[in-house]
C-alpha cells in the first residue's frame, strides 16, 4: 500500500459512444462520504450485470504498481443494455491504460494485452485500443475475452519500461477482478512485437503466448534513449509460444530468429553465462520454436483485422491443445474487402461559350475528372491521416504508383506521391499516400522512420470529418508555371488555334459533379 493518506481515483467508461467519469478521493480505512449524492450527480448507469464496479486507483509507485483498497460503487440499474464492450480507463505508473470488458457474456478468464509500436515524442500519451464493431478485438470480447492496452509511460523508443508497463497492467487486472487468468496473450506490433518477444523469453510466468505482427527484431541501438536498453539482446530461447504474422518483404529477420530458436531447441541447453543449466529436460527449461505466418502484401504491419483474428485464434488453439491445428508455417493472407467509392468528383467546367457546342465541350476528353472531395475518417496514433478515398478513386483520376497529386485540408495544401512500402519513390520528409490493408482506403503520411511532427499537425491539426480535396498535380510549363487543373495554358492556346477562332475560351474552372 502507498504511504499517502489519500489516493486520487479516476475511472472513465464509454457507453453508447458517450463518455462518463467518476472522480473522488478515497481515504484508507474509511468510508467515502456522501456516496449517494455523488452517484445522483453522475450520469453513470450500468445494467444489472455491472451493478458493482470496482474503482481503479491511480498508481503512485515508481517501479511496481500499487492498488488501493476501495469500496465498490453501487450503481443504479437500467434495463437498457450498453454497447459491448464496456471501456474502463486509468493510469498505472504514468502509463495510461484501457480495458475492454465484455458485458453480454461472462469473462472466460482470458486476457489479451495490446503492445503498440513506436510513436514520436512530444504529442501526449494515447491508448490505442480498437474494440469497435468489425475489429478483431470486438469479436474476441464478444467471445468472453478481456482486452486491454497501455500507452507505456512515455513515447519514443521504449523497451524495458514498456515490458514493465505490460506486466503492471496484467497484475492490475488480476487484482481488480480477483481471479487468476487462465491465459494471458500479448499481441504486439512493430516495436511492440519486439517487446512481446522479449516477454516470451523472460517472463513465462506472466505471459502464456504472443502474437507478434511485423515484429521489429532488428532494432537500431543508436535510437535508444535509455542507456540500460542498449544492452538488450534477444536470447532466442522463448519459453512461451510465439506466432509471427509478417509481411513477405520483412520475413527474413523473423526466419533468422526462428532458425536460432530451432538450433537452441536441438541443443537442449539454456545458454546463460550467469546461471548455466544442463539439459532442458532435467532443468524444466523448454524452447518454444515460434510459428511463422506470412502475409503476401508489401508493407510494415500491413495486416487486416481478419488476419489478426485468425492468428490470435490459432495461438489460443495452440495454448489449449498443445498443437497447431492450422499449421505452424503457412500463408496467413486474407484478401481485403475494398470499400465502394463515396467521393464527389470535380470536373472541368465547359470551356465553350455557346450551349450548342456541348457535343465538343462535354465529351470525355474535355470534361475529365480533375479532382475529388472526401473526408478524414480518423487520425492514426502516429498522426497518419485515414481518408474516405478508395484506391479506385485514385485510379479514376489517373493517379498510379509514383504519380504526384495535391491534397488540401483546412486550407493547407501538400504535394503527395502515391507510393507503397518501402516507399522508395518518396524521400525523407516528403508526403506519401498509400492504401491501408483493411478496406484499401487511402492513408496519408510523411516518410520518416522517426517522426518528430505528426502528419495531421501539418494540416492545422486535421480531425475526423474534415473535408479533403485531392487534385491532379500541376503540369509545369516551360517557364515553371502551372495550372491546378493540370491543363497548361499553351495547350489551351493550341486548341484555340486549331478551332480557327470559332469559339472563345474562358479560364478553366472546376465544379462539383
């Protein structure tokens, strides 16, 4: 227990898309005064199955988390079922967390903890936990799993402290729900995949299995800010099952790691200079050779929700039955489900003066698409901008791999290159557009391995539902000038000469079709 006399309490729950919070101070060994009046002031209503909600205490320790003794709040009943899952938030040792708790089925005593990848510094800690309908986590919660995520205690490159934050969150869940879990799985992406791998090697008593998506096992030590982390090494002796879900362009590093694990397993010895152990059969030590699922798609972490769900379910099968029914080495690719176009296309206005000339001016060559209007669907944790444009929208505008086009959001414009991983057509600091693997929607980003500014901030802090305009990039004339419509002035002049001056041409304009 903490030595402080009072502990600040804060719990945030999200029901039907609205957020409600309860805040109070809880004194050790004493009842919270005016409990009924505080509850009457809150709008926090839960159904019978969540009539009693344990309040999560903020943790004050520097290394190990502490959970305060507390009373449960007695909440009023409501016959209206909340959206599944119930989201509970809090802070442990400076690391924010969220827990997605099932409300329509009983908890199966299984825990899945999400370990995120690298995030740039200076933009505030954010917990990324997608448990919305259609996500793999939503499906798992509906099956009785409890899914959680942590922001870690800081952004940037973080390994050791991130491992502690995951273990702290795991221990907090155990203490909060009062039951030892039957399974604890960590799903990590990129840097989080490396963190999850280290947990499988070093904390088998806390973690039962790992799914590592795009695991960054070839980390750059020059990027580590904590001197203690520069000595981190993979020992290639995982003691819990690992399933790697990896894009084919990054599979080499994972295969090298698995090969070393296979060698260590055949030797049957733990290579530990400080505490040498003989044969693993006698010592109880066992090397769990990881499984590898490849995704036939260029990218980093470029996997969709269905691929992640299948990988997690197969790992669960591995843990339950001790065998890999779906195959240890296999193609884990599941085709994307492209979204239909919702864009409004911009066309060149008529350039003929007389309405009788529509047979000339309204033809497909004269009334071509020069741009499209869509919306911002969301901002990624790294600041990447997900738009409503489908891949076919770019193709309709004649934008192919390597093509440049303009993007305007909040009256700010950037020149963007349509590219794909590893973004060889884009230089550091330049904008790129690519299609995400879930629905092949267009996502905008800035090419830089370690970002110091979020792409969304470049557009005046772009937000969901902001309008997005894409246009064909200007075609440069000999004097360096260009038109946003992509039609060069000299082309218009030449066209006018060919028509022998029969028609007068007005400047090219655009209108929404």
